[in-house]
């Protein structure tokens, strides 16, 4: 029963992308430890799937924001590869 209680606390969504990734890494470590019961492993896996979907949603939102910010004057999107800072250009 204690496992269910801690699982309920863990269900709260992390507040940012880094927290989501940290939570996923912790779940992977718990799963890889082999110390969880079958039920605990299934609950951790289910939570991992949920966190993965949340992380993907956050990445998609970030991409949308970047696309919005890089929209060209004609309404089209001006997609360009990321260029490193100008100081690195002299090294190439």
C-alpha cells in the first residue's frame, strides 16, 4: 500500500522540461535496479510513458514557439540551420 501512496505523489506533473527528464531518469534507475515488484514496475513504466508524452509535448510547444519567432515578413517560415556564435566561424 505504501507504494500506491508514493505513486500518487509521483503522478503530479513536473513543472518544467528539466524536471520531467530528471523524473524519467529516476524511473529508469528504479526499473533497472530490479528491486521493484511486477506491479511496481508496471506502475513505473506507465508513469514513464506519461512523462515521455509530456516531454514530447513540451518539445513540440518549444518548436512551435521557435517557428513563430522565425516567421518571415511574407508570412512564411524562414527555417535556417542553427548557426554557432560568430566567434566559432573563424575557426572553420
